[in-house]
C-alpha cells in the first residue's frame, strides 16, 4: 500500500497562475497545453498508474483568496472517500476567521489536516498570525503541514528556512504534529535536525524524485529517521509513478520501505 502525502487536483486557473511559470518550465507545460477543464479522472488515473491507494489532496489559500478552495477539495474527496483525504487551507491574514474555517473544514467537511505555504504569504511559520491555528490544530487533533526549503514558484524562499522559524514553532508547541514538505532543500540538514530534535516533526518528500534526494536525507530515512519521513509527489508537478519508480534504488529494508510509503503517513494523519 502507498499513501501520497501531498497532491493537488488542479484547476486550469491554478495551473495558469503566473507564479507557476518556473514550474511549468520544469514540467515542459505551455499555457496553450492547459485544458479548459480538468476532470477528477486526471488525478485518479495518475494515482492508479502508480498504485497509490490513498492521497492527501491539498486546498490552497493565499493573500488574494482561495486558489483551490476547501469546499471543492472536500467535494472531490466525498466522491472518492477510500482514495482521497482532504487537507484544508485558510486565510492567514484573518486569524480568527481562519480558525473558524479550519473547524468547519474538519468538523463539517471531514478534512484531516491544515496546510499553509509560508512562501505564498511571505510570512515564516513563527509569525504571530499562525499561532491561533496551531492551537486549533492541537485541539482538533490534526497535523499542521507546510512547505520548507526554497520556493519553486516565483516568490522569495526565506520563509521556508527551517531554522530558526520552524524550530521556534516546534519548541513552543510540542503537541503540534508538523509535516514539513519538499524536504527543506537547500537547508535539508536543518530540517533533519528538527525532525531529530522534536518527536512530532516529520518530513515529506513531495516535489523531489528519490534520485535527487540529498544523501543526508537518504541516510536519515535508512537510519534514525525511518519513522519520520513520508512519501509525497506534489502531483501534478511530479507524477506519483515517476517518483515511485525510483524508490527501489534507495535500497530500503522492507520495514523502512513500508513505513516510508504507508505506515508513517497512516500514523501521522490518523488514516486507520
């Protein structure tokens, strides 16, 4: 079994966002190639081709409003409840509205985590506006997910540096379960240090194929971090099949492979 810890079901407008010009270039995708409609089969077929049994589908919310809204993500997950799990996003600029929206997403829509992208807001995770959401995540029993490392989209990268920003969060909220996506490159060693230091800090590998995982991350995954690293693709930027095709080359033991591809995400996101 395989769980993908970070995917999106994109809309045409989402893929056409100017900030994603760099990602479109890396993917070899022109604006003209983006279809006028993207059906659920686009994402489900990608999961099927990879043998992914479950995936966490992310909403996106930025300073200009929702890019992939919570209700649409939740509706897609309701259509495929055994395959897709919703991850909420909220308006960081209005913290109490954000807390109320998060509670609605979890209690009414059945979403299982919160994701905020620090680079999108230009605010590192130790900014005061996140703190009510951290308390709400703890009360709701859900993980807080974020991006760490440089920003692939055309935004500054500094908010994604793990130390000092995420370090302070994990120190001040020891009960908060944190999943840091995109491995933290070029600060991967800082991210590994936090995952080692704090019991509730985890790393997901979305946006990177195994062939380009930094050696220190592979060593961590094979050793003391075998329960701390979750598989992710960041579809549609990368397909799960392309990522999973390279897992064998990591040389993981059967136990570590099972934790990486399934067990860690199942435990962290309480997927049963």
